[in-house]
C-alpha cells in the first residue's frame, strides 16, 4: 500500500495495480515503524550534535548574546542576567529593572 494512502487517506492517481496484495501490512504497524525510525534518527542527530538537557535553574547567572555592532564587540553582554523563572525552553531573566523573556534559549 502506498504511503499517501496510509497516512493521508487519499487514493493514488496512477492506474497501476498494486504489486503484492498478500504482503500488505496493517496501517498501525506501518505508522509505528515510521515513528520508530524517526525516533532513531532524532537520537542519532542528538548524539552527533552533542545535545543535552539544560540545567539552568532559578537564581542562576547567565550571559545574553548581543548583536555585533563593531568588529571588536564581544559576543556576550558582559553584565550577567539572573534567571527569574524557567518553563520548558524559555526563561525570564532580570538585570536591575530590566526584564526579558527569552524564547528557546535553553536548548
């Protein structure tokens, strides 16, 4: 059975008959195999990219990347921020009276 028929529930536009009706597998089995393959690919990519969980907690001091304006501008703002709260991959950081919400920063 073609992938578009299994996953998208659409009919193929070709008039060619299926090659082997006896070897058709259950749709759930095919979806499960697809999910397993995607999980394996993600694990391999995480290993290759050395991905790991961030262990930033409330009260930690963090540096924030700054936009480069000149050739010799530092990559990070030298004055640290303090983490006020975290939720998933986003953090609320504070420095003095300045509060920022940083999205997808803890990956």
